[in-house]
C-alpha cells in the first residue's frame, strides 16, 4: 500500500512539474510577444532596403485608376508617363523615408484588422519600390493617419508581412495630389525645376525683340567699409541695372522680387523635348539669361505664340518646351519704372545737445 501511494505521489509530482513547466513556457512566449509588439520596428525588419537603393517608384493613390511611375536619373527624379517631366525630388525622398526609415509599434494584423486601420481598396497609398535590377524591393502601404494630436503618425504595412505598424512618420503629406489635377502626382511644375539646384543668380541678361529698356540686372556685394559691423552679421548685396545711358542703382526689393518670379515661374503645360521644335524659337520674342553663383547659366526663351493664345517657352538647360499663359508670361518682363524707384533715405537721427 505504501508503495502504491508512493507511486501516485510521484506521478502527481511529475504531472505538476510538467504543468508548471508548460505554464512557464507559455508565459515566456507571451512575454516575448509583448516585448516584440511593444518594441519599435521597421516596416519589415529583416530586409528593409535603404532609400538610396530605390531607383524606380510606382504609386497608386486614392481617386486614380493609373499606377504612376517615377524613375531616378542622374539629374533627379523624372516622370516618364508625363513627357519626362521633373518630379519633386524632396517630396519623393520624404515619401521613401517615411516608409523605409520610420519605426513603429505593432497594432494589429493585416489579415484581420486591415479595414479598422484604413487599409481599404481605393483609400490607401500603395507604393512599389524597385531597385537597380528592376527587382521589387518592397511594396509599402499607408492607411489612416493617427487621429488627434498624433497626426504626424500613420498606420503602415508591407505586402507579405501580416502586421500593421503605427509609424512615427506619415507618408501622406509628401503626396499632395488632387484626383482632378491635370498633372501626375509629385510633378515639379516650375519651368526651372528644383532638381537643377542652381545657386542664386548674380546677373540677369535680356535679349530678343521685346527686350526691356534695362539690358541687364547685376547683383553686387556691398563693400565692407559700408557695412555696420554691429548690425551686419554677413554679406549684404545691392542691385544695379544697365541702361542706354549707363549703369544705375536700382531698387533691391523690386529686383529680388523679379528674380523670384522668374525662378518660381510655373508652366501651364509641358510639351516635351526641344528637338523637333526649333522653328518655334527661330525669332525669340524675349530671352532671359541667368548667370548663377558657381558659373552655371540658364536661358529662358520666349518663342512665337501658339494658336490658342498661349506662348511657347524653352528652358535651354533642361531642353524642355512649355506652354505659358499670357498672364504668367507678363511676370518675365521687369517693371523698369519700379526698378528705378529707389526708397527714400531714412531721416537722420536727431543729435542730442551736449551736456
């Protein structure tokens, strides 16, 4: 009897030990899962490609039935679907960084929680990222933006990974696009695209049949002996204009404003490459050459008007031809009268009488 009781106690002890071991194992696994879920993760940890490795990006956005393609070239990001237009490089890089370099906590599973976090067809941002060999590196998706004050965060996921992250970055602001827009997402609408990365122009030279009365605008550094060492922490500049009667000091604010209008000019339509359109610019109406810091030059040429009331414009540096409306074209001609209106000198400071 004692032997039977001993065997029963031994069996119970072994069973209890097994149960305790199983409970410890399960609890360890639960704790490991809790730690994993609460840690910060990349969109997928093991093989997240670096931003620099992406050479082609394909985008599908809400309201668009088209999958837009952007390609990375030596001169910057381009849009082959829209006549090789330049893309907004900083926004493209911001989108890629938000997907590839952000970190977040796991909040759900894509298989069961997708709709809850905004991953609904037709309402999400889908991005296919390709490398140099045209191989798919990653398909990333962005769902809803986190509510409230956490609007800088967004729910993201990667195809093939059944987890949804609450990311500390938001891809959406980098793709400000309206489905009714005539232009593809991330199009750089400037005649002088940001990808050219020009320095500030130090001279503007005019030519052509409709050249203004001022031949050029010249920016020069103010001599150091005219600077106030207490107020002027860096170099200051002033503008001059060359006229028939010679060089004159001109209004700095007007000259700077005109230069900003030229470099920020937006086009109404991109026609494409200059090749085959040379005849449109055989007799230039106006040429504007910007001589930039660093030695580079950019020339804008206004050609003959098109039949619909627009004007042909050529950017000689990018080799692109555009259509420009008459209202936008007017900003390319400087207001000579305003240039010559120098601001009045401030009244002299009163001199205190000697004590």
